[in-house]
C-alpha cells in the first residue's frame, strides 16, 4: 500500500469512528489536498483491496474488518492523554490504602466512563497456590474425573469422556507421572511446565498422547478459570453502541457477557506482555467487536485487563489509556 492510500485509509477510519457516517470523497479532498477524481480512484482501489466497503444506503465508504486491522497495526498513533484523563486515574493510584486489585477495578470503572466501552479485569487469586496432587478417577463407560488439589486446600474436579480407543490405564499412569513432576509447582505455572516438560515425555510413552495431554491441560485451565476474580465495568455500555440496534444483537451480546466462556475469552492471551488487539472474528467473542487486552503484574498479583467495544473503536485513545494504567500499576510511569 503506497503512502497516499495509507493516508486515505487512516482518514476514513478516524472519520468514521467519530461520525458513524459513511465517508464520501468530497470530505476527503481538502484534508488530503487531492482532486475528487483522484480520491474516488484511490477509494475504488482500497475497496478492491478489501480495506473499505461501500455502504448500501449512500455512496460513502466505511472501513472493513481488514481495514480496521491494517489501521490498528500500521497506521494508528496512540494519543497523549489529556490532563483530565490522567488526573482521574492518578487520583486512584495516589491512594496508598488501596490494594492493587481494588485500584485496577476502580481505574477500569473510570476508563469505562471515559470511553463508553465495557472494561474487564480478570485477576488471578490462585497465584499463591501450589499443586499438591492431581488424581485421575476412572468411571464407567470411558469416563474419568480429574481432581486437582492445592496446598491451600482448594479442590476442583472436571469430568471427561474419553474416545473409545483411549486406554484408561495409560491416562492413570500419566496422572502418576504428572504428580511426580509437577507437585510443588505454582498453579499459574503448570500449563507452561506441561507444555515444555511433560508433553515431550508423554509423547514418548503414550500412543494417543495428544488426547491424554489435553485432559491434563483442560483440567488445570478449568481450575484457573474457576479461581479468578473478575470485575466488569460498563457492561451495558457496549449495548448502547449503534452497531447493536436490533433486539437480536442486544440479546446476543448480553448473553455472551454473562456466559462462562467470557472469562476464557479475557484470559486467552498469548504469553507476551505486549498489548494485543483482537478485531472481529479474532476476538473469539463476537464478529462485531474489538477487544484490546494487556497483562499486568505487580508484586504477587497478576491479571489481564480488557476493553471491549465495537470495531468502530477509538483505538488510539484506548491503547493510551491501557498502557498508562499498566505502567502505573507496575511502577514504570515517568512521574507524569
């Protein structure tokens, strides 16, 4: 994409985010200092490339999902926060009596009010739990129960139905092996150790090792999901966006916000500490939303912060707010 097309796409995305109206060629001529014929030709090219699409009720164009993704990755320029925004967040962090988790929750309430989006913090309270034991109990008809116990007395169990060709005895033996190798491991480090240390061993000793590995991975992941603190702010904000006008849209989003898989969506972020932007289908939540997430760590506490809004999101502002907030939490801010 050449520089003119990049500038045009950037302008279309940012104009549409502000106005919620399809962007026509006339409004772009003065800003980009090009003739209307040139703008129209470039818009046709961007449309053919899949970055913008024509609105059915006007001649203007709106960004496509691909256009939003290109903008977020290559064209977006995070904006400096206003003094008012920073002051509201600094007021929270200046209160030394607040626990980290409470400060994060209160900041997200502010961010939700500032942006009119839904904000979520998923904080792990199992970080100080260490694996004491995992037991595999065989039931009838190819069913087993995996029981996870920690040194703090937390017990979780998950039932599995095994494929017909799975050897239950092998699963039980792997359970004994996992016990020996993982006892004493912090629960939030178990998944990493399973992948790096346990999976290669299982692969050598068990024929259907993927099925067996997934049993243990799912059992520990289920434990983490059940032992987390989740705080949602501005849950109804998302439902007020014009993208969700019909009763079917509102019901769909509202149901997803209440579903158990909501926790999994928030926590399903790669191992990187970098801020991540998931647009449309990539969000694993809804095709018509954007989810921006970032992990934080402070002392013994850690968690994931997420902002959920429409694909027509104020990307640069949300990114700035999240980065500023996490820097404050982790003590990396420059004192401003």
